[in-house]
């Protein structure tokens, strides 16, 4: 059996901190073997995130030289041509994309399988499909593909532009533009194998087999950043560009079928990102004037609880559907569910960390999926609100939305398996629960014991001293638990010291 071809992608990128990890995970999920990423000296953490992702994927990360070549388009040209040269002899195909462009395949799940169809072609031209803002103003914390699901119709003529994948050995030395490359026109084809219509980046719109989802606008916040970055280059201080491309005529959720695989890859990238953020903060103060090192004894192991809802049900992880539910123990046993526990540390009593145990390990699976909580974490850190008489509510420290225990409204779902989501602004009866202590389950004690009790008066200096003085780096969950216990203003100071790396978590 003939092996599938190998596929690489070249990316020229600048200041895409909120989306770059998702972009990489999306294309890695599509089977891209190697990424040649040229960072145009990002200042928002994009470069640091790329380096984190390189610990998970095969990424050749390089930075451009704006001093040697001040022209943006020439730097892009030089980057793409260098990537093509590096790909020769190593990859069968290489594509050239921007950070707001995502390849989608209608009939295959991966690019190597897709390109196995093109034995008699040296370049494939994929149409743009331009997506609008989906009405979003603020930059979302979920991936681009999940956030922006509405696109234009073929009536928008800009969709005629194509992006190309080529065989690097067959590419000539002339650079035409980021869309069209130096391949003989009789070897340039469309996704269905038809020849291109002339030697031009403007082609008939074809969304039947494969295309490039082009998120030109994304949120209004994205757009404003784009205007600032390209003001008086190819954009002006005007809403005309936004009004032209913010097209939301057609809703399409089909690409979301790939998100479980994307989320698995993202989970791994995020773990590296937060680990690098902690390591960077630990190196922040290698020399502190007048710093007093505090020796801290070991903290006692946290207390572990089960959560009992207003309905008398308990939190469980429903493995078959990969989600948290609430149910009775009898129903849980019937469906092979795993109990979800909550750990509360002595120094942070207003924070609860949700976890489950599978095969003797915490977080054995990729992430603990709470509906409307997009952190993709193996353990979920929530703030606790006490209402007296062992009545509590828990809210996501990112969104401030409370967990709600909802009766199952779907008669087609198994009875007794109820919904849980982090979506309520206020805490009423359905958001309330009690805590029942569990002695038979343990949760790891802190690797980096706290010399202070986090709270409203905590300063960034205390956070940094704790990290620097700790004998070993805290686990991600320990670090996030502390951040959830301090004021937002201090959290923001921490985030500013490691741009981009904590975006998803804080």
C-alpha cells in the first residue's frame, strides 16, 4: 500500500497571541507534519506561545529581520521562499497560510489523505471562504473555528482568491504573491482535480471538496488591533473594511466535528504554556534588593469533598459523552461514571479544585469538560461562595459565571443523568450545593507551600517571592488556585509579565 504524502505548512505571523495555539492545533489535527513558522517580531506573546507549541508539534520557529528588510511584503516573500527551499527533499507538499486562514476538508479528515488524490498535479488552489464576526465584539477565549461560525455567500467576490499548496521540488524561483506560486499552469489544479482557469490567483469559487476558512474580521477587538498594525499600509482608520467583510449570512457548524482532536492537542500545548509561564516568573527576580527568603513548612494535605446538589445528586464524569453531569450513585454505577471530587486547601479556603480519578491517576484523560468552561484543564479551579449552613456556590474565576445543576430537559437522554454547566450570573437554588467530606480519597499536597494567605491584600511581590523561593515549581493547578484567590488587578500584573502564556487561564 502506498504511503500517504507528507504535508508541511509555512506561516508568516505577527501578534496572534489569542489564536496561534488553536491555529497550530487545528492544522496538526489535520495531519500537518511540520510547521515552518516565521514570527514577524510579535510583541504580545505570540513568539513565546509558538515556542511552547514546539514542545508538542514539529515546529521550525524563526524570526524575521525587519532591520535588514523593512518592507512587510518582502519579509513575507523571503519567509515563504525560504520555507519552500527547506521543504525540498523532505515533504511532498507545502502550503502557505496566514494566521487567520484555516484549511478545511469536506470529505477527508486529514491533509495527507486529501493530497494522495493528486498524483498528476504539482499545485492545488483552494478558494477562500470568508467568515464574519458572528456578532462578537470582544476577543473570545475559545478557538477561532468555534467562535466564528458564520460566513459569506459566493456573492462576495473576494472569495475568488485562492491559497496554494505546492510540491516544493516543482516550484520555480519566481515569487508572484502569497496566493499564487511559480508552478506551470498545466500542473495547477482545483480541489476536485480540474485545471485552474488561467494563471491567476482569482479563480472560480469552489467549496465542494476543500477550502480555506478565512477569518478576516473575527471580533471587533481583533479588527481594531489589525487596523493599528496595518494602518496606512493596506488599511486605513475606517470601518469600511469591516463593513465589507463582516459577512454572517450562512451558519456552518460542520467544521466543529474536528474539535475533540483539536482540543486534545490544545490541552498539551496549554500545559506547556502554563509551565513556561511559571518558570519565567520564577526567574523574574534572580536578585531582589532586600529580599527575605522565608522558609515554609509543608502544608497539610487538602480536604476532599463530594458535591451534593440541591436535588440530592452528585457530580460525576460521564465517560461515554465526555462531560460532567449530576446524578445519583445508583444511576452512576449503571453507566460506569466516575465521581468528580473537590479539593480545598487550607491557605485558599475560598477556592475548590474539581478533579476525578481514573486508573489511579488524577486527570488521566485529556481534560475535565465542564460545559461553557473552555479552559481545557485536567483539573478545574473554581471560586467558592459560602451562604452558611453548609450551602455553597462555585463560579469560574475567568467568567464569574456559576455552576448550575439542571434537570435533564431531553427525553431522549437516559433518565437520571442531569446537566451541569458554568453559565449562571447569580446563585439561586439550582446553583447551590453542600460539601460532604471524603476520607477515602486523597489529593496531592502543595509542591510549593505558601508563605502567605492569598486574599484582597496580596501583592505581586508576594506572588513572585513565593515562586522564586519555592524549592520546586508549583503544579499548574496550585498556581491557578493562588491566582483565583487574589484580586483581578494583581492577576493582570502577573499576566503582563508573561505575555500570552496565561491568556487561556486568567
